[in-house]
C-alpha cells in the first residue's frame, strides 16, 4: 500500500527505478502549498498534454488543494485512475501513464497520457489482398481493437484484457461476441492465458505455443492473421480472437484444418470461382505433400506404372545420375528449401531474385553435371509451386516438413510406405483437437449442413447458418430466402 508520507513513497520509487535515467520525478507544489510529485517515463508520455492539462492547472492558486478528489476536478484529462499500491504505480508508469502522488494521501492518481511512436495502418505484407479491405493490424493494441470495433458496431462485442509476463507486462486482449461464441470456449481460453507464467511475451507466437492443445503436432491449432476483416469474419462465426500488444499478428481459436485452407479471396469472388480455386488449392496441397514421394516410389519400385516411351526418356535422363532416386530427391528438396529460406531472409529488393535465379541456375547446373535428372528437377519445381498455394504459411511449413519423412518411406517401401505415411498423417489429423473442437470438422465427425463451406463455397444467399463448433450456438446469421430471382420474361415483354 502507498504511504501517506510522500517522502517515503518517493524514496521507494527512486530505489525501484534506480539507474533509470528516463524515469522522471517532477516535484512541485500544488497551488503553492501542497507537496506533490509527478512520476513518468520520458518518451512514453505526452509531454504537451501533461504540461497543458495537468501541471498548468495544478500550479495555479486555488483554495481547496488538500484532497485528491479536489485535484481530480482540476485535471482536464478524461482517463484518470486511482492507484493504491506501489505495484499499481509501477505498472501505470511502465505503461506510459504519469502518476501523481501527494503528501498526506495514501492513494495516487494515474493520468492516461501515454504516447509512443507507431506505424501507420497499411496493407499487411504477409497477406496479399486482391479484393477487399487493404488495412491491417499494427503493433498497438488499442489501434487493433478499434479496427475491430469499426467492423462490428455492436455492444455484444466484448473485449477482456489482462497482462502477461513478469517483466514485459504485455497487454493481452480476448475478443468475442456474446451470444455467438460459446461461454465455455471463452472461459477455457481465459484460463489457459491466466495460468501462463513467463518472463516476457514479445510476440503472439509465445502465447500460441503455451495454450495449444497438442504442442507436438506440426499442424497449427490456432490461426494467425493481420487482417481485421478476417478476424471479424471469424468472430461472427463464434470464434475467439486473442490480441497481443506489440505485434500485428492476432490469434483465432478454435480452428479446423479446412479453415486453414480457406482464403478471404474465396468470399470476395463469385462463388463458382471461389469453389474452383478452393478445389485447386486442395489438389496442390496433396501434390506438395506427396509429389516427390510418388516419383521416388514409382522410379524405385513400380516402373511398370510408367508408359514405355516415358520410361525410356526417364531412363536416358537418369543414365548419368550416380545417386538413387531417394538421395536425388532429398538433395534437390533440401537445396530448394535452402534457396526459399535465403530468399525470405534477404532484403526484398534481391530476395526474390536470388530465390528464382538461384533455383534456375542450380537446377540447370545439376542436370548438366549429372547430379540430378531433368524429371526430378521438374517434380521439385512443381512441388515448390504447389506449396506456395497454401493460404497460411503455418500450414505450408507443416506440409514441407512432412514431405521429407514421406520421401523416406517411399524410398524404402515404395507405395506401401507411402500409404502407411498417409494413414499416419490422417490418423494424427483425426485425433487432433483445437480447444476441444475436432480438427477435421465438419467431415469427421460429419456435419452435412456445414460442408457447404468446405467442399465448395456455397453462394452468399445459401450461407444462412453458422458453423456449429461447440457449446452455445446462435444458429442463423441471415434471413433465409434471399436468393435473387431472375426477371420474368413475360412481364418484361408486356411492359
């Protein structure tokens, strides 16, 4: 608790903030008679507002300066908060809010005048936009929640806040829509966040790894996005969004495997276009996982499956290659992954050029040197292109990692090993859960009503119901019978 002796409070705070040159202790007299001190961090506080709306009124002479309640009337700042302990004072100061302490008062006054540099709202670079809003979340929590409020203008949008991290005291917010999100889901996420004990949280990935159901799975169990429209769409389906101060990436829970393969562009294009692109995405996801493995299995064990003409061409191209198909595939895939990572880490001006030119040059050089065959280079290239079609990086990286054990199984056991690998992956997906929701919902368990947004993208006027995830279910999201009807030809002719 704060002491009524200002000198004692000041001594404790100066000991705590020793060797902190940016922490300012501004001592002055309120109305020329009452001792007071303002404690704030230089660079995190709006100094102009502090001088104009706090210090200027308090330095004037006024009769009743003997209580904190009278002081509050003189400060023209809307956000004021009483603090009663040293810990509360430290938290407010660390958050950029100056704290006013007075003599003979065992309470302090936190003044909401925090201010720091932040970047402007712009299109998220990690999620390209073809059609739709081009605004993205930034690193400031208050700005991100306000972007969400712009999308959903309803008091049922609830936002709970807490601080996580012994040293960082990072603000974390949970957003959900009351009446749509299951209360049990909201409480489960809140409890998982509250039990986190860690020194600091610098990015939402810290939170993701500490609250997911299965930490040993390569597949993500929370969806990350930097787009307010994506977060709003999931909120309207009953999901919960977790914001972390200091990062533009927000977490969405629960998720299913199919929601990770859906793109916002699917819903901003006509439904038959969205359906065709979605099926193409499913196809190339399978190609990304199984392409090199199928090639290795066929070349090593099942040559009878290859047409004779093509088999002769492939045999001629592999004539000078000294390695078996498995070693050749592992070598080329490793080089391709290294080039991709190098391109991602290099500056943007040269990153893409290095990855593309490097792949072309190394592939051609490998063929000329007899290290790899032309069909293998082509398979690896198609597989690499297929992996880029995953709309979420976390899904793409999981498939890229699983590609290597699948190649080993195909190289040692042929199609038998490939089938065993597929069974293991499917078994893992069928047993995986995200906050209690089966990962393969709505196909396993089968929920026929919800498949209209999985196997295909149904027209907007047919999406009358929300997906049934768990718990409370606000079933209808729009009125039925909104399908546009074609004009009556007879009526047009008579008119």
